[in-house]
């Protein structure tokens, strides 16, 4: 039994259950977001390495 914000008991949950497809979709989207952040990091590191090689530091 769940209580609503007014304090009344509610026998049904207002939160929908997550299905397998919802979980797979969220995992896929989170993975793409992480991959994008990783790609930005790698792009920055390659840029720094290229500049350092151009200056003759490596």
C-alpha cells in the first residue's frame, strides 16, 4: 500500500513498471552518452599531442 502526498492510502502505484525494452533503451542511450564523452576526451588528447609534436616537445 502506498501513501500519496496528501497522506491517503493508495493501493495502486502511480509509478509505471519498467519493462525489459525500457531498461535496454536506457542502457543503450546511457552507453551512447558515455561514448560521446569519451570521444570528446580522446579528441582533446589527440589535439594536445599534435600540438606538442608540432612544437617538438615529443
